């Protein structure tokens, strides 16, 4: 429909001072039908604009990607039995601990395999720690990993993995969301190796995937689709009535 036609139809719909203009009977039905269509179109456009406004508004509240804590050289390690609270206190004094060694083993796919020193060494035991801060409440958290050969894994002091079968084994996924807190958290590991083949062939690896509550805000694209869907539903309802 051309602009001139729309304008004249609009004026005809509005009439002078809001009074519907008197039209020849033969044309009145067509004109009224045209007015109803225009009102439907205007209402539909209003709904679409509202949906997009909501989508754009929500885009401003989008937050960071989920956080993953992997084993790596930022973890601290010692091969001397630490005093108690090493696995419960995030502020434990780690003087004398060193950065864990990444063994660069290709089979450690989900996260680097770490130890106190290299893969083929005489070190049988290792204690490992990593602290990390969560700025939002935890929504979901899953822990996966493995040890060559055994490991005790603690999250904020709670034992979550008790692997003592004497062989290289994996663990997870373990739902550990209830153990994490908003603020500083601690994952602590006591690992051991059992077979002195080519030296102690040992490793520990872990991957902790965390989703916080504010990160579950729907993405702008999803919201826009939802908005368009709502607009479509509104349009369908109007067409039915
Ligand atoms: Ca094991
Ligand atoms: Ca081993």
C-alpha cells in the first residue's frame, strides 16, 4: 500500500475530531475492514517493538562465560607431608610449596597432568592446592579428573574423591555445586603413586566446571527469538478473534 493511500485511510479511520466519517454504504464496509486491518497492524508492530526493546534491555545484563578450574602450573605443590589445615584453610601458609609441574602428556586431554616434578621421577607422594574466587552464587559445578595412581580430593575441606584402588583411574563427573561458596574456595589433593616403573610414573589431573547464577541470564539472541515468538502468538490470537 502506498504512503498516500495509508495516510488517507488513516484519516478516514480517525475521521474529523474522532468522529467516523460518513461514507457511501457500498464503500463503508471496505473502509471499516481497512481500518480494522490497520489497527491490527499497529497493535502487531507495537508488540514486536516491545519484544525487541525487552531483548535489547536484557542484553545489557549479560555476564561472563562459565568458569573452569583446571590443573596446571598455577597449582601449588609439595612433596613433604604438610601440617593439618592444608586441605581446609584457603589462607593456609604455603611457604615452601612450589608451582606444580605440567608433565605435557598428550593423553591428559581434559586438563594438564601435574605433579611435584616430572613424570618419571622418584617422587611417590604429592600434595597439591589451588584457591579461586567466585564473585556470584554457584548454580552448577561438576568435577572430572583422574590420578596415576590414587588421590584424595577435597573441596573446601570436604572429601569428594577417595581413590585408593592402587591403579591409575579416573573420576567424575561429580556434582559439587553444594560445596562451593561465593568468595574464596580451595581444592586440595593428596596423591600417591604405587609402581616404580621407569621411575615413579605418576600424574594428577582435574577439571572443575562452574556456572554461577547470574550467568544463566538468557542470551540476547534467545530473548529476541522469544520476543518474536510472543509477538507471533499475539498476532495469531488476534487473527482468530
Ligand atoms: Ca586409582
Ligand atoms: Ca603409576
